[in-house]
C-alpha cells in the first residue's frame, strides 16, 4: 500500500515535495507442514529432499509430529544421494539424544 506524505525541502520558504511512503502489514499463511514434507521426500530432485530433511531436523522435537517424521526419515535411509543420507543420519542421531 502506498501513501504520499509531505516532505519539507526548505520550510522557511515554504518549499516542500510529496514523497511516496511504503507501508506494511502482517500476512499469515497456514500451511500443511506434514503434507508438504510428505510430498518433498518423494520428489525426484535431491535438493528438495535435502531441504525437507532440514525442515524435519528443525522439527525433530515436536511431539505431535515425531512418529510421522520418523517414518518419513526411515523412507530416505537408502537414498542414492549422499547429502540426503548424511542428513538422515544426523536426524536419527539427534532424535536419540535427550530432548531439550
């Protein structure tokens, strides 16, 4: 949204100009995180699977998603990409550690 505001160039002589002023607002978007992760782990592109695992690593302590995340990660243990496999190993190692 744009608004115009008056900016003084020289106030004693009465010279001013109009400038555009940008405004902002908060936007909220609800997303089905588990649905997105389920689609991402089956994607052909390894970079998509890697990013999905990065998200799962970030969510690893969420008790509501724990069982589903474990199942999704288990399906990627034999992934042909070494970067995906290393993220799987990291996820599993961190899940075995004590939760904060």
